[in-house]
């Protein structure tokens, strides 16, 4: 007797971090779990909000929880960068969408793909899933039959998007801390590449580093 396939219903949240900085990549996070999981998460003792409204300590605590959740629950997460070079080549919006496509593909490489599973994709407004170059046939089939919703301020309204935003933000911040050691003259550990007064003064003094977005520096006069 053939084993009956168990139909699972998943929500996938997608968000980005690092759209505005003068340096470093744009980061996309993806979080996926069964619908029932999101009832459980509301009972946790850590406040869940858009990553930009959480303190660094709260974001790090949530990131640790996400790793634990992936280990203990039917939940998964993935992350991807689009580099400053890609941002300069195609613009930051397109670079973000390319990272979305790659992050979603990374996620589906982890999933126990069951053809009877159902998926709802929730994206923070402005993001799109770009998988033109994907070789994952199952992912393409899933997207063709799934609900895909773009939600304004989704990171404040949907837990799945909030978790994705934390994944994106913490991953990018960790990367920029590594870059701070490689390029100490810019103070990346303080501002993570955003255009603070100190950062702009350091760019004027030292010129652009290899990880600066050249297309974002057009109005800065470099000595």
C-alpha cells in the first residue's frame, strides 16, 4: 500500500537589509515554517519586530533563536548577498531582487520537497522573486502555483517577514564587522557602511575602498 503524502502548509517570509549604505552588499533573508509554528512564536518571551526597531542585542538573541528553531522545528532559513559590484552594475533594487531569487533557491535546496506541500510567499513591499537563472525545477513549479504577496511595512505586520529581516540584518552586520578589520580607516564597525558624517569624512580623506558602492559616491568630493 502506497504511503499517503502528508500535505504541509508553509509560510515563507522575505526581507532585505542594507539598501541605503554607501558600502557593502545588500542582504536578503528568508524564513520558512509551517503555519502552525507562527501561533507558537507569539507566545515566546522575546518581542518580535522589524529588525531596524530592535536593539543589536535583541537582534542577536533572535538570530540565536532562529538557529535553534531551525534545529528543533519544521522551519528553515536562508540568506544571500548581492555585492557592491552588482549594485553598481544593475542598481540596488535589481541587486536586491537577484539576492531574493538566490536566497529562495538556497532555501529550497534545504527543504524536504514534497510536491503536495503548499506555500505562501510574503515579501516586504518593493521586493520581487527573480529566479530567471535558477536550475531548481521544483522551485519554479512551486512559484507557479503559490500565493505571492507583497506587503507594505510587512516587517511590522508579519512574523515571517520580521524573522527574515533579522536574518538579513544580522548577517550583513557580521559581514561589515569583518570588513572593519580589513579596512579599519573607515570605521565600518560603527556605522556598518551607512552615510554618517564620520564615514563621509573618512571617504574624503582615504578615498573609496573596494567595498564602497561607487554609484552611491557621486556627490562626495574625494581628495
